[in-house]
C-alpha cells in the first residue's frame, strides 16, 4: 500500500526562540517529515539554525531556493524573505509584507496547504497579533492538521488565541508536549481523501505572488474604506471571513485590529508616497502637477504603478 509523507510547518514570533529550543531537541531522530520554520525576524540577522543545531539532533539549515525538503531536516526562513513550497521544492520570495513582516507565517502555510493538502501539519506558537490564523485556515480548508501552542503558557498568547478563536484546530498543547505530538502526527498517511482547494485560497496565494488580476480579487473580497499602510493602495475586505481580514492589490494582508493600530500612520504614508512621486517627476524633468492631457502628465501616470510597486516591496 502506498504511503503519503507529511510535512510540518511552524510559525512563531515573540518568544518563539525559547519555544523552538524546547520543541526541536525533543523531535525524533527518525522524524519522517521535513520541518519548515518561519520566525518573525524581519531583516535582522538570525542565529536560529545554529541555536537549534546546538540543542537538537536533527540538522537545521537556512532554506535555499530549489532545495528539496528532506525528512528530519529543519529548514528555517532566512531574513527578509518569505519561505514557500512549490512543486516539491523550497522557494524564497521577497514578496509583499504580510502582517507588517517578511518572512511571514501565512505565505508558508498557504503554500503548504496548496502543495500538500491533507499531508500538511501547521503549528502556531507564541507571538503577537494574528499571523498564522489565515494560514491555519488555509491548511484546514485543504484537509490538513492544525496544532496550536496552549496560549496560557505562551510568552505572547495573541497568535495562539487568535488561531483557536477562528480556526477549528485539532490540537492545543503546552509547549513541552508539542514535540511528542508532532512525532506522532508526522507518520506517513495510508490513505488520502481528495480535497479541492477553495477558490479564495488559490486567488490569495496568486495575489501574493503577483500572479492575479483585480477582477479575481473582486471575487473573494469587496472594497473597504481603508488605505493600505504599506503601499497606499486601496484595501479590500475578505468576504465572510473571521477574523476580518484585508488585502490590497499588491498582496499586503492584515487583520482589522492591525489596521486600526496603524491607521494613525496612514497620513504619513500618503505624504511620503506623494513626495516620492514628486521627486521622481522632478528628476525625470517632468512636472507632477502637469496640465491634464500634457505628455508629461501621461508619462507620469504610466510610471506611477511601477513606482508604487517598488515602494511597496
């Protein structure tokens, strides 16, 4: 009988190093599934693979594009790059920030859901805000397994609490019990029920990769009276999803609470974007306030989408 290997994807933020240093050393040396980890590190240098290697027996490495994830190997997202799965290989992508961070948890979880379906095991550990909730929704929608650290023992309980509140999680475990649970869940599956990925997941993932169009976005979300704090574009609110989530046309995603927290920054964002466009126009020898219909105005309008896309990255 054919057996189907699983994959473990783990997301953590504040307090995550401590949690991972308790989980990874307790993973089986014969773990039959690869492990992919996203820790919110932004652009900062990370010593996580070195720390994990010092404590555990399973090799930990920074993920590299084109690598095939191997059973028992810990693959860590490097700074300022999203870690994804595609066609059985690792991908690194400097795409739009999600939940104000890159690397983010949701892009990895979405790609695992689409690539592995019921074989994906998603784990949300300690952290602030709601990154990982949307990703766990994706994994569950494709038949995968959702594991969440018990928020009562987490350094920062917000991410676990959000996941538990909005996703039908399969397991909630204290950090000291997570490794044993993963050792059990990681065993290959004897049978798989076919699961069709929902359309919202396919479109959301395509938007984050810059491979979807506005008319596709309009099928899963509706315009909101909000502006994206990262790029100044219009935000769209997902249809019938909890927590309330937003996405812009370039792929920046966030939840309602994070939008509210950053709403005070929106005016500054707009002023910075406008100033950048004026400065670019000045360098080009054109006028940002050129009369309607002038060649300078039309040229600037053509350049604006490219400028905003560059500023958003």
